[in-house]
C-alpha cells in the first residue's frame, strides 16, 4: 500500500458522509455540479488532473512520446536546467530534493529565481571543470509556464540562448525546449525564435492548474522519465493508479466505495472537521526522506484555498516541542515517524503512512500517489468549504504590480524601509518589537512570516531564518513561515494576501546582489517582484514590514535585530 491514513475527529464522519451522499467524486470525474463550478477559472474547468493518470495509461503512444523526449534530452545533455515558477517547477524541486532525480539520466537543476546569484549556482554546476563553453554544449534548458503571464522563464531562456550563441555552441536551438499554454508569454517568445514546443498535458489540452500538474502532466512525467530510463514510467503510473482508482467510467457504486476507503478523501474530511473547530493551521511533520515534498503541499493547499479571508495555512519545520504553548488554532499531520519531537498529544493529530519504496521507481510511485492524493484532498476540501479552488487572483495582482515596475522608465522606486541596514533606522529591533506589540494589541498576530527576496542557496541567510523561527515559535508562541522570493510569490503569496488573517510579514530586499558570472542578467526583475508584493499586500490591507539591506553581508545584523526584538517583546 502506497498511502494510508489514521485520522479521527468530531465531524469527520459527517463530512465523509456528505462527500459520499453528494457523489463528490462523480462530480469531479464527470466535470459537473458544484465541484466543476469551484474548479472553473475564466470559463475553463480545470479538472484534467483528476483522471489524467488513467488517461495516460490508456494512451501508450503518449507515454512512449514522453520517453522519446527524455531519451533525446539524455542523449545530448549531462545537465538539464528546468526553468519555471510556481507549479511549473515545484514538482521538480520536490523530486530533486527527495533524491528521486538523477539516476542514470542527466542532472536536473530547478531554476525559479531572478536573482543573478541563483544563475551563478547553475553555471557553477554545469561547468564544474571551469570550461563554460564545454558545459553549455552538454546542457539543455526546459522552460515551463503553466500560466499565461509568467515571464521569469522567458528571461531565463533569453539569458541561456544568448550564452549558447556567445560561446559558439553548435545548433543552439537544440539545447532549448518549451512547455507552456498556447498564447502565453512563454509561448509567444518560443514561437518567435523557432524553439521546440511540447504540450504540458499528454492529450494536448490545457485544463490543469500548475499547482496540480503532478503526476499526470509532463511536469512530473518528463523528469521522472529522465530518472528512470526507457519504459520505467508506466510501472510508476500503474502502481499509483492501482490505489488512486480515479478514472473515466467509474460507476456510482465504485465511486462510493472509493470515497469510503481512500485515505486522501478521509484527509479532506478530517481537515474540514478541523476548520469547523476553528483550526485553520496545519503543521506538516515530515521525515527527512520526504521533507522536500513539504513546499509542494504548502503551495497546492494555500494557492488553491487561500481566498476571501479563508483557507488553510500549512507550516513546515516548526518547533513541535514549543507548539504545546500555542493557541488552539492548529492541527498536526505527521507523515510516518515525522521529523523528531512528538506533537502534543492533546492537539488533533493525524498520521499519514507512506510506503518507503525499495528503489527509485518505487519511491517515485509513492510520490505520484502523494501528489495525486493531495490534489484530490484539496479539491474536496474546497468543495466542503465552498471555496473556489481554481485561480490565483492575489498572485496575478502581484504580477501586475511587478510588471508595471519593471517596465517603467528610470530606476525602480524604493519605498521607505521599516528596518534598514546598515543605515536608516537607528534601532531596527525596537521597530520590529513595536510592530509585534501593535499586532498583539489588535489581536492581529496569528503567525509570523519572513520572506527573503534573494538566492536561497546563499549561506548568509541561515542565521536570519533560525532567529525568525525562534522568535515566532518560542517567544511569540506562533507558527512561522520561512519563504523565498520570488519562488514563493507564485505559490503561498495567494494565501498571505487573501487567506486567513493575522499575518505579520517581514519582507527583506537586498539592494546589491551578486552579479551574474556570464552573460547579461540584471536584478531589476528581482527587485520589481519584491516591491510588487509589497504594493499588492498594502492594496489588500495587509501591509508588510520592509527590511532593506545593502548586501547579503548585512544578514548578520538582521539576525541580531530579530534576536534583540525577541528580548524586547519578552521583557
């Protein structure tokens, strides 16, 4: 068994009975009723993910086509850069972080940052011997966008294509492939340059939201095929489908039996019971081997459900030993043995058990089941709660602001900073402590958010994140979100801007970034994105604190300010 759930709660059975009585699975699979209504964005019912695995298995030619594309990439490349944002790259991050990519295939490098420093990490990886031209000759870039307006992969492709040509790489167009929606920003870019384009869905349609692109689209299938080699993909999908059982033609009796036994249908009912009890926070406790899947869950839940002041907040990597002192607003979902400390037994706890998987194919099958199960749980929870789980209006708002800033003439404006390093506020710790006290006094402190608009692999940020976690978990007795910009602007920003209230958000902007080591790539987009989120949050009535650092070297001062703010608040 790939997945099983132990969960009980007052109200769970009633929610499960409702899902069965109203044939929610039938509505899902037949694209009808209230489920279809809640899954609709701009007139398009985005439910292709629900039976996409079954449809893929029924189309051997389509699966063979995925293997062919993977084989072509592997034959000419030792490295594949997977460039995208949000759901277009989140699955690859999860698989890469869990050690499920690589294998006999090329090394896969997810890229979802406009920080030149992140591009430098990729350059270092593909030219380990110091010969960039040789590294580029054995590298391909896959640009992916499952939204109409994501422009970041366009900038990545422009940079990479120019590098290939500048270093005399033969037939540079063979080193680039694009997967996107017809008419999107990325599609228009690729068409104008004659780049190879591949459909995201196996059937060539476009009815899948990016955050639900795993496991039925090429966003999951292609990297999995690269890792497995020819013929391995079918076995992974067959194991997933054997338990998920979602597919066209499932009769009412079979749907009812599936709803009664499926662990992720039960998970939706359990989460609905928690929301009914006023618990709109979920602490996801993952063991090390599955920890990389956490941000994927965080995105599919929060981007889908964080709307109209409602939804479910997901927190990763929290100090569970401290959580016993927090307000009764959270439940815990523990996967297998979790990450260490046992959760407070007085709080609601559910346990999700995953098959460990004996080999890479087995673990990929578990991951596929996990992804599809969470897609289902989120859709059913949205149905139970009456929340439209398609669309991401707050993310689109941030994109609009960022685009306007980036394309405007002249230098970017820099709003007044609440905390500035090294100049500006003479006592940033006091400013931060004051903001905490004001939020507490107004009963507006549900959780702390730290969003750093910078390269996640920069070591200077580690003490800042540690101090933020300590401040929230231990001093304020609240959960903490530790996020990166622009990566998380395309996922959890939806919930921060329009989901459950009470966020105290500290946004960190760095003036001087590491220059790109080769080619041309400026930090203007990166800075515009940070300022765009600040504008969107203010527009939504949730103004964040803005910390402006001159350079990453000032991170130590920010860490000290967070530590001192905790002392001031605790006094």
